C-alpha cells in the first residue's frame, strides 16, 4: 500500500477506522494519496470487500484519476466491485436500479442544461413571461431549490411576491413535464435518490448493506442534497471519511455549502479531525503569501500550510499601462523563458477571473506564435447545432431514443408545445413504450386529438420514411436531404445573432455529416463494413471522448479561469487582472461576498509550484471610454517582503524594454 511513503498525519488518516473522520486537507497536501491508500487499507487490512466501498468526488477527471491510483494499489477478487465515481454517477446508478419505486420507465432520459433551458423557456412563455432575459435566473433558481431539497409545493408556499409565484409555478410545471417525458435533469440525479431513501426505508437499508464504507473528496463543495445523501447512506454506523478544505470553497453560486464541514460535528458527535498541513507542491514563499491572504477570512478550522521546499523566488507584482500591455507582457515573458531556459510551454498557466479576459491574451499569444489550450471552451459536440443534428441521427439509428425525440420534435418549430408532449409522455408511460411508438398507436387518440395529434404524427411519419430510406438508399444523401427538408439553415438564420454566425453553424452540421460519410466509407466492401446505426454509435462515443479532451498533454500554455484551475498545479503561474471589480469581482463587492473571492485568489496562488506573477492594468477601456483602475485589495493582504513590484517607475520601464530587446534578439537568433 506504500504506507511508508506517507507522513505521520497522512498515515493517521489512513489508519483511523474507529468512527467518522474529517481530514482537513490543505492545497497540495496529498489528499488523493490518503483516499486511495485508505481504500487499499480497508480492503487489505480491515478485510472489507471492494464491492462494499464507495469513494465519491465531483468531476469525471478526479474520479478517473482516483480509480486509476486505487487499481494500482488493489488487485484481485477482493477489490472487485469497488465504486469510485462522481456523486451524480452514484445517483444515476441508484435511480437505474430503483426506477420502478420512483415511477420511471427503464429507458429514462437525462436532460442536460440546454435541454432543461429549452423546456423552461417554453413554460415561461406559457405563463405569460415573454421576457426570456430572465431565463438563466429561472434555471438557476430551480436548480438551487432542487439542491436545497425544496419541492415545487414548498416553493409556491414560500413565494413572497408575484414574480416569486410565477417562478415557483414554472418550477411546478417544469417538474411535472419532466416526469411526463420520463426524464430527469442533472439536479434530479441527487434529489431523487434522497427522496427515494426518505420514503422507502427498505430500499435505503439495501443500499446501506451495499455501501458499508463511504469516502468523500472535496466535501466543502457539497450542497444540501449531497450532504443529506451521504448522511442517509452512512446512517448510525459512522463508517465515513470525508476530505475537504474550507479555504478552497469557491462554488457557493452553484449551491456548495462550506458550512457542511462544521455540520458534520453536529450530525456525527464522535467525529475525529485530522489536519494535513504539509504541502508538497509550492515553495515556502508562495505558501507564506497564501496563508497571509486567507488569514483575512473567518475560519471554522484553523490551519497553516508549510513546506520543506526552499523559499523560492519572490512573487512578482507587475503593473501594466493598459490591458493590451498586460496581455503582451505575459505572452512575451512566456516566450522569453521558453527560449532562454527551454521551459516547456505546458509548464505555464495563465489564470483569470472571467472568460472574457482570455480574448486579448489569445491574440497576443498567436502574435508571438505561442501555442495554448483554452480550458472550458465549448467542445464541438456541445454546440447546439451539433446536438440537434446528433439527435436526428440518433433517432435514425434508434427511433426509441426519447431524449433525442424530445430535443428535435419542435426544432425547427412545428407548433408542438409542451402540453402536447406532456399528454404524449403520459400515454407512453402508461403503455411502457417509447414516445415514437406511442405516436403511432390508435389509443393515443383518446388523449390527443385535432391539430396537436396531426402535427406529432406528421413529424413521426416523415421521420419513419427518412429512416427507411437511410437503410435502402445512400444514407448520406438522405441525411443531407433531411436537413434541407426541415430548412434547418433558415432556422439557424432566425436564431443567430448574425448571418455569418448562422453560416458557421450550418458548416458545423455539414462537417458532422462528412465525418459520418468518412466512417461509412472507411471499411466499405470489407468484413469490417459498418451500417448507419453503428456509425452513429461511433459518433456518440466520439462525443463522450471529446468531453474528456481536458487530458490533452501536448506542449501548450494553459489558459483557464481560477474556478477551472482548482485541483490542478503548474510550475509557473500568472494571475492576471488583479484589480478591484475584476478580482474581487464587482458582483461580489456589491453583494459583500469578498470572502469567496479571497478563497478564489487563494486557490490561484496555491496552483503555483515554482514561480508566481500577479499582473494588473493601470488603465482599462469600457464602452469605448478609458478609466483608471484600482489595484486589488488582495495585493495589500500579501506579505510585502515577499513581493517584487515591477512597472511602477522609469527604472522598471527601462528593464522591461531591455527584456523585450533580449527576447527579440533570442528569437531572431533561434530563427537563423
């Protein structure tokens, strides 16, 4: 198990199985090693079988890494059946296993954010709210209610204003329609298991027998529903280890409650606390700055990171004339260090508060021919037009795909509203058949009549004819004709901001069709020749793999938001935009939520292993007007002796110019 590699506190956390345990793990303190070695300890020393252990985290990437590391420590039959997954994957497995008790058919659909938004938009308009500007707010509030385990009925009872009541009514109808569609949204993957366990003690007892020891990573990021799910599974046994850090809680906007760490002491009175404070990542000087900054926040638990690594270089604070100069300075410095010290591009990361800050930086990096990768950008398969096109292809491959049917039955508009789909959904649920099959049944005429029935049948008949032709004629020609038949290009023009944007989106659709064509032609005439249904399945798999692109390890500079940087580490880090109203963000200043912004800055600082540079602009342009900025208050909260200020006087200006000349000379020399 490699226990000899652990420090005394890590070893104590692994060994302790006498009751519930909270491991307060600072940044870079080796928490993943503790979790994976504890899994091995439970199996190899305590005799617990892998199938009775579950380890939960928040991202697919984190769960994949944890699973890989655990599998290296545990092998053989005793490790089989080990659950290492996200909260939402565990919830999905529970729902799949217990769908009957929840009143769902086996092939239920999962609505992603865009699917949910489209339904909420339709319901808002039905409620008479034509102002879809508030759509994102409605979606966020419904999500918050679900995370807080608030039912639509409770939301209606708590409404204080007419606007509150409209929103609560939309929530109520939204939930009803989801059920009628045999669908769940992302938040339901936690809420439904919590409701199931609350209402069915026998099912809860079964899952407690299955999961006899629970480990949870990043506990400060749990919301109320996730906390309740953990409490339900653990019960009175107290066979629980949670790892968390209240100083890295940066997701309150999506329901995370760092106070859940303190709540553990109330719900589990025998809770043991172990602090991991030794950092294996950063220089002592970087950690000293992080500690001094975060000390300005109130704390549930006191801790201070320390390191046996050398003091390292001082933190540079670079004042730039304006935002253009700031981006150019960062790009030039990265190129300079690459040329002079041969540091790989992938060792650099530039962090920022908001995605909009990367635009100018990308232009400068391109100008200097510095390769970069932008984390958090929209993947090809996440684009709306590709999701629409994929839904049509999925229906051709599998007409019983209810999620695909719901996505495109009214795209482009066919005047098939949510009321029609609710009735169709209820009928298909009663008959235990797919929506597509339900359309063709005579019995539907008892539920749906007139124009609504005519419209869904026209869509279904057209789809059926198109599918048939795909298997009898050249499928690519038929699919191209499909998008012409529905005038999808016109739909894009109606819904795009500019004609150019609509053209680009239609080009994406044709690119997808070409990809399908290449798949079909690749092995044509050989034993490996595939049909249209298999080709679509391969495209769906490519979609899933595209979502894992974050694992790209090519030599490129990392550009990402401070939120997206959590859990990562880089030898050389730049944090840009250290100004009031950027970091801390204007909204947080207005809402008096500086503490979370400070935690965000703390996360950024503790990503750096060797060097850290903080940049800000003296002037910025907004709506065409220049204005003077105010340096971020966080700069004043760092230890002054550990900072090296640049750009504030003539001498600094001369040094910067000299550095620029040297970089250009090195570049020219490299090109000879």
